[in-house]
C-alpha cells in the first residue's frame, strides 16, 4: 500500500505505538505528569480505533502494528509493576498491616 492508501486505523495504530512509547519512557523516568498526559492521549486514540473497528481491512502492516502495540503494552505493564513495587518499598503504608487501631487482627472477624 502506498502512503495515501493507508486506512485510518493504520494511522491511529501508528500514533498509538508512539503514545505507548511515550508512556513507557515516562514510566521509566517516573514522570507522573508525562505519563498521565500520554495515557489521556492513548484513551482518545483507543476510542477512535473503536469507532474505526468495523471498517478495517486487515493488512500485514496493521497486523504488525497490532503486534507492536501488544509488545510495548507488555513492556509498559512490567515497568509500571517495577515502579509500583519500588514506590511501595520507599514509601510503606502508614497503617499497621496486622492489627487495627482497636488492637484486633486485621481481616479477622468474630
């Protein structure tokens, strides 16, 4: 397909790949504001893709972009999990994990 023959969904998927890369970079740098902005752009792109869903003709390019989205999404989730774990270890919960304020064991009901 030539550049002009691209389907709208292909353009949207290309922008989605760039946006997920932005999310991944922001997550690695623990830049919450950039991550939030990229997440909002991603939500908009996903909505637009949902609208286009019924009009897509699968092509090799679209399949490759979908694979790229899945791979990047897996990496993003792994990075976010590591960042979340790091934040928890640096800033532990202020509440007792075992006993309540009344001295009873958390999660234990009589």
